[in-house]
């Protein structure tokens, strides 16, 4: 959530930056500042009335001590009237603060100056492309056919048990999934990330803290009886570990990683873009999260991008790195880099990771602060990235490495999977 003082400092500049994200309600900035002016005025009136009550209460005591009962009674009547005013100001303040909050949460994070202009994914900027796109043999197939050929994933069984978009991995298919999860976690922990196994449901406060509410309410599965949400990513529960927390500078950076299933309602319904594992309602992902000092967060972002890039190199997959334009960025992000891998059989790029700096957007909502050696407080910065999302990595590994004899797995997975090939 943006801070009001940021809006007040330069409303015109804020509107310009929001326009980079193609935000359609710039008038909210003025409405928020106007509400904040009203809040300040009401707070001043409240404080003045409270000050008069305190002064009058002392005067009553003095008058009673001097035996001036009539004057004391008059002063009591004045206090009663002032208390009525204070009660009115108090109620008004609560209402204004609620309106202020309700408008503030509608504003997305301000984009970094590094964010390119643009409205669609086609306007994202390719920062780097690496690796050779494989040439496939004459009988090559897309991953959904390979999955059926090698009996790795059962989509019909998932539809029977739950519904469309809930795949069932089985046999070697399940083993490959588990091998990748274990490898990704080991890779992350060796880089200094502490592993967590978080809850896979969160309460409303946690979903609000990382920016899923109110922006993505319709995209999450809601357990209405208890008010919980199935997580769309491990970012949500893991980042909230530090909600309502004051950190010491010497504890930073905090580096966390977690595996979790992820649940998303917006899986789509037709076309090759959603066939097989391209887009599903439930999938597995390993996440990395960092919390750090504001002055170091963009250095940390570069470090996290390099970390994910090395992971894709280890998997021997052709990839490219995109800097997302304003119109394709997430609500909470200040700057996002997407990683895509080449899907040889589909002949297109598949997104497998987003690495983002949220600056103070999440931590301000979560009240996650840093106390410096001088005792001064500042809001921390949070960052997160997929390391990695599995479905499309799975698809690309099958398609890019298929041979007439089977699927040749990258070397880093041989020990984890227990074999060099899927036959």
C-alpha cells in the first residue's frame, strides 16, 4: 500500500508514474489527499476539544477546592458539552480513516523508473536471450502427447476427482515432479535461503498483506466457512512470517524459500495456450523471498535474477529474460523480470518465473519495519521470485529433450530422478 505522504509530496509525479501502469483512476490521488486534509482537520479539532476537557477538569478540581461549587458545576456542564463534541469527532475520524484506507488499497504500487512504457505483453523488453533452441526429430510431439505416451500425468482422472485443471501425476511423472522440487529447494538452500513449509491456506490479513486482496480476490479459492484462502503462491504465507515485526539491521537480508502447491481459479478454457500443463488450477512451485534494507533492494533484485538464471542454465533450457512493461506488471510490483523457456514442440516461449521488487508496498501493509542502530525506523523492502514454477518447466523438459528412445533428462536431475532417461 502506498503511503499518504508519498502522494502529498508530489501528486502530479505520482499520477505520471501510475499512468505507466495504465491506471484508470488517477482522480483517486486527489480524493485521498482531500480525505487526508479532512482527517488532519478533524484530528486537530479532536485534540483541541480534548485539551479543553483536560484544562476544564483541572479547573473543576481547583474550584471545588476553593468551595466555589456553582462555578464548578458550570465548568462540569462545559466538560459535558466538550465530551459530546469529542465523541462526534472520534466517530468522524474513524469514518474518515476507513474511507482513506478503502481508497488507498485501490492504488497499485508505483512503477520503478526502469519500467518500460507499454500496455501489452508484446511491449515487454527482452533483456537477454540464451541457449540454443533444439531441433527435434521427425516424430516429435507436444508435451501433452508425451505425457500420454509415457503415462506420466492423468488429466481425466484429475477431472474426475476434482475438476478440469487439476492434474494427477503418477509413476515416473510423479517422481520427475518430486525430483525437480527437491533439486530446486537444494539449489536455493545452498545459496543461503532458509527453507520453510508454510500453511497452504491463509487468512484475510495475510492475503491483504502481500497485495492479493482486494486486487486478486476473484482469482483465489475462498474457503468461505472459515474465511481462509487457498494460496496462489508460497510468497503469501512466507512473506507474512514478518507481518507486524520490527527487524534489526544486523538480521538483514532475510532469505527464505518454500515449496507449495498453488491454487488459481483463472486457468482459462480453450486453445493450445491452456492445453496440457500450460495452464492449470493447481500446480507446484518453489519460491524465493527476501526482505532487506530499502537502499539495497535493487542490488538484491539483480542477485535474485542471476540466481534464477543460473538455475535455468543448469536445466539446460533455452531461456530469455524480459523486463515487464507497465501494462503487464502485477498490482504490487515496482519492477518485474519474467523468465521464459523455449517450448520446442509448441514453438513458443513459456513463462516459468517472475522476479519482482515490491519496495515498501507489501511491507507497509504488513507493518514490517527496520530499526536502525540509531533507533530510527524505516519500512523494509520485500522481493520474491519463482525458483521455479514447475508445470511449464516440466513441459519444456519433455518437449526439448525427447528422442526416439525416450526423454533425456538434464544432468542435474539424474541423481534426483534416479535415471538419465524416461522410457
